[in-house]
C-alpha cells in the first residue's frame, strides 16, 4: 500500500495518556505507533481505526496552542443510533458531552459533539453518507 492523499491530522495534547484513553474509548481508535521524538523531546502517538491509511497524531506538548472547537472537529462514524446514545451517556456522565445527540436528517444524520481532555471537539455520528458521496464523486 502506498501513502497517497490525506494521511493524518496532528493534535497537540497536554496529557498523552489521557488523550489516548479518550480516543480509544469514544472514537474506537488503536495506538499503532508511539515514541519520544528525539529532536523535539515530545511524546508522540499515532492512532487509527485500522480501516484505511489514516491516523490521528497526538503530540504531547507542555501547552496546547490551538484547539479544534465546534464547529471545527474530528468526525467518527458509529455503527448505530443506540451506540451513539450509549457513548453520549458515558460522555455526559464524565462531563465531556458538549451537545446532542440530535438527528439532522440526511446527509448529516444522528450526531453529537464531545470534548476531549484538551478541549478539541469529536463528533460521533450515525447515518452520514460520506462513503457514498465519495464513491459518487469518484465516478465523475
């Protein structure tokens, strides 16, 4: 497989382990690479859902300079409305549910915003049609 196109997004985080735990739980990502960058002396972790050559790169920094805040966010498709509801209940219990879930109909679907430990926004959704839209665009 060759890395072509969009391969990653990098986020500054203040506590790498807390951020890894958040993205494992709510975005269902796995750590595929972890190291200390020898030049910058920062902890780095790559997380992926293992479905395509794309990763979220978490950069452990002393201070987070920029944040993804609504409506700038990472979006993750979840398998069902019930699973979105379940994750949102957990997020609410943990104090990281920002809004939702709500149903916006096609093409947006059923979605909610969560806040990671550094204030970045993660959208959980069910029923968005990104794959279908990409396939149709590729056909011309």
